[in-house]
C-alpha cells in the first residue's frame, strides 16, 4: 500500500495565477459593446472543479507551497518527483496531476497526465504543464480553461507565457456556452495577450455557430479588462423596401474615459453609402449625446444630400440649477418616410428644438425656455417661444393657514406665418384651504388670473384680461370588510364645483391653447382649455362615485369602478375660433374601470356615454396578461364615434426548446385598413440569443406599404450584432423582456 507523502515549503510562486487568468479573458471584451451590455441571461450548467478536493492544513501560511502525493521523492537540492494524485497548492492556486516534478531552487514545476489547475477565478485542464514561477514563463499543452467570474471557457493547443507582459496562445477557442454544447465559438490560430497594456489581439478570427463559420475577421483587438477601447463593433444588418439591404460596420473610438464616439458607415443597397455618428460625453457637470447621420447622395431620390441630427445635453450648474438642450432636425420633410423603418418614425409630424434653464429655491422656482419646431407634415408652423420665462412662488403654509401660490409667465411667440405673433404676460394667484379627516374632506379655492397681450399686428394691439375662479372640492370615504376581512371595499362620492364669469376673449389669438377631451380627470379641472389663451366661463358641478376592492393581504387593488358627469348651469360662450357656443346641460357620463384582477391580468377602460342619444360616444379598453411562464397577451381597443376606431393586439409566448414567438397587429377598423404588422421569433439559451422580425407598415400617403426585416444575434460576453430587434419587440409588446 502506498502512503501519502506531504511537504511544505516557504518559496512562493507569484506568476502562475496571473498567466492563467490572462488566458481566460479571451473573448470577454472583444468589442467595446460589452461595456454597455445590460442583458440578463439564464445560467449555464457549471461543471465541478476536479481540484477542489485539495485540503491544506489550516495553520499553514498561504504563501507556503504545499505538496501532497501517493508517492514522492523529495530533494533539498535537485528535482523532487511525485506520482499518484499529486496536489500542489499555494495561496488560492491548486494544481493536480498524475505525475509532477518540482525543483525548489528555481520553483520550476512540470506536470503530466490529467493536469488540473484552479484558482478562485478560473480553472484549467491540460495534458502537460511546464512553468518557471520565478521567471514568470512557461507553457501549457492541450489546455481547456474556464473563467469562473465571466462564465467563459475555451481551448488552446499551446499556451506560452513568454514574459509577465505577454502571453501567446496557439489554435485557441472561446465561448460562454456549457461544456459539450458550444453553440458558438471564436477561433483563432494566434492570440496574444499584452498584460501591461490590458489588451489582446487575434488574427484570422472565425466566429462559428455550431461548426459552421458565419463571420471572418482578419484581425481584432480586445481589452483584457472591463475598460473600453477603440475597435470595430459587430455589424448591423437589416432590410426594407425603401432602403434595400442595410449593412453597417460600426467603429468605436475610446477617446477618453469620459467621452467616446462611434462612426457607422452603412451601405443602403437602394440609396448609397450612409455615414452615422454618435458622440457621448460625461463630466461632473455635463452629459449628453450628439447623433448625426449623413447620406451624401441619395440614389433613389432627387433631394440630393440628406441628413438627420439629434443633440441632447444636460448641464448641472449647481444643486438647484440646470441647463437642458434638445435639438432634432432633418434635411427634408420626407426623410423619415424614405429612411425610417417604422410606423412611429414615418408618422413624425414635427421635431423640437429646446433650450431650457431651471433653478429653484425653498419656495420658488424659475425657468427660461426657448423652443422651436421643424414641421414635417406640411401643417401649420407652431409658434416659437423666444423666450418663455416662468416664475412660481409657493410659500410654505404657516400653521393651519391657507395654501398660497403665485404662478407667472412671460412668453414671446414668434415664427408663425399664418397666425398673429406677439407676447403674453400672465399672472395667476391662488389661495386654498383643505379641511379633512379620515372620513371626509372639503377644499375651497379661489384664484385670480391677469393676462396682458401685445400683438405684432399693424395696429400693435394690446389686450388685457382679468378673471377670477372659485372652486369647491369635497368628498367622503366609506369602507367595509368583505369575505371575513379578506377584502376591503370603499365607496367614495365626490362633488366638484367651479365658477368663472364670462368674458369675451375672441380678440385674443391662439398661441398655445386647445380644448381638452373629456376624461375622468377632466371632471375635476377648473378649465377645459389647455394653455392660457382661453379661460372657460364655468358654472358647473361635477358628481362622481368611485368604489374600490382591495386585497388586504397583499395590498393589491383588484378593481376600481368610477362614474362621473358634469352638470352645467349656463351656456359656455368662450370657444376656440370656428366653434359654436356649447349649450348642453350635462356632459357625457364618464365610466372608468381598472385593476389587477389577479397576479397575471390587468384591465382598464374608459367609456363616454351620451344620455340624450343613449349611445356610446367614445370607448377605450385595454387588457394586459402576463404569467409566470412569460406568456404575454395585450389587446387594446379605441373608438371615437365618427372619427376613429382601432384595435391593437400583441403577444409573446414560449413555444418549444427555448423558442419564443412575438408579434403585434394594429388595425384601423373605421377605414378597414391595416396600419402595422410585426411578426418575429426569438431563441434564447444560456450563451446566445437570436431574434428575427418582419414588419409591414403603412406610409403617411395612406397607400404605400413598406416591408422591413430585422435580424439580431446576441452572444453572451461579446455583445450583439444585427439590428435593434429587441427594441422593436419592447416597443410593441408591453411587458416583453
């Protein structure tokens, strides 16, 4: 019977661990996109580590070299020989082999037969190891490695550590897939790791799916740490009827730790070569992005050079003050029609340019805004605000005193060629007091608004308007236990009265006002108009009743039902231009329901019912379902009598063997036409994902349809290439992950 031999030595080996850790970084960051990846992945099965059965004496200092074997011949001078379950450990390094030698004088280690090496962060298996700890050089043959922290693994025919600054690997692969199931892998005959520069290079790189090569790169450079570096990202791929085949090759510039840039030349087979750029920056006070896309010569259009830009900046001046800039524009009104790839993009009617300064104190706030628009649909040019100044004063309430608020605005409206330009000064003072307890509340309020207009017409017209408004908001709360206290049901009646006297406002131009549509929230608003150019003459009372059913165990509101209506005591003489005086004595009845019926299903609906005609004038209904199996089904229906009727539905459901089907449809029922269809599929494993989607949508001319195809691959640890199919699914399917 062989007996176990053990030996300890104080000599340390400090380079072996570094060598093997560097080996395992292959592929972790072969493109800068990795630094921004936020994808959640399922876990791959982790094989056991064969060297974890090594047990060092508890009182042994970590730097000491500990050796154990079935049989051994230890020598103070020369080469010690061990055989049979040889274990060598130091610090967190553990080496196991069938046979091994150790030369104490120069810390030279060799091993053969089922060589296994473990640290806290990685695991290597090979047929042979020959390593000089003092010199920091050596080699492993026929190595299989696994990086534990990154869940990456691969193979290398020969790993040569030429110095502490350089490791060279021959015939190497890398993947994040589980052992024996390499759905994808990177393959290169020559990989070099420059440790001092924290980067690696590889030549003649082939990306394989299973055993099939799908991408070849003659050269790549990649970081060995999570630091960003310059280099090519994975290509983008897509197709549409308008642009044809789209192939882009993004190049990432790591200009500095706090700013970078990506240039993306894209070949559009129907239109030519397009150059896209994105510049990002982040400092202590500033952050933002600048996007610019240029198509120098559109072969499919006579519009010549075409471009798109989008600039966003946020500046924090101090803890209370900030500056925001958002500016977006295109070369021509048909840009999104020709070069967009979605119904949402082609339906864009205007692009905003906004510069805003904001600051505040303990009881006041101030903002200065300049705002303009680029109109794309041929409609009326909105007024530009050059500038808009807002000053709000809300002093803290003293004891049981009333709440006081003063809101003021000065705006210069300009830029319109069809509507009068001019300036507006508006000041509103409001005083209110809330009397309440657990069962009831009553809140009276009175406000006074004064407005001054200076118009840029031939007469330099000046208009002033002063109007008071009084409101009274009151409600009660009743509640009872249902089903032996499992549920709590409430009953909440509410009355809201508002009064504003009539004043002729027909001479005031419309700068930013429109009429709100009736909704449940609008029942409790003192003015049915948005903006400040129209103040409703109101003498009305809103009545509503709400009931809620709440699960007292988890606090979930299972259902709420609300009904309300406005009763008018006078005609409404204040209107927008071209509208007639409103004479009805009551509004439509507003019915609103919603709630989380169970853990999987949410419902909401709003219905307007005209009691005089006994017909529904507007209806909106939504159901959202999502269960533990990640099955999603959403359906929405919208109807406004005589003007709109549409239905949209979306789904996402697992099918079989990690496949998921995704789709959506948007149908205009009133005009019997389809607005947009999206159908796609997704495959997900623990190491790679792929998504493919087809989209068919109606262009703004309401006749032409466009078809687009999107393909995307996502490799764990490497990033993704293809088009933004994930964003497409997320936008169309609520709850999609």
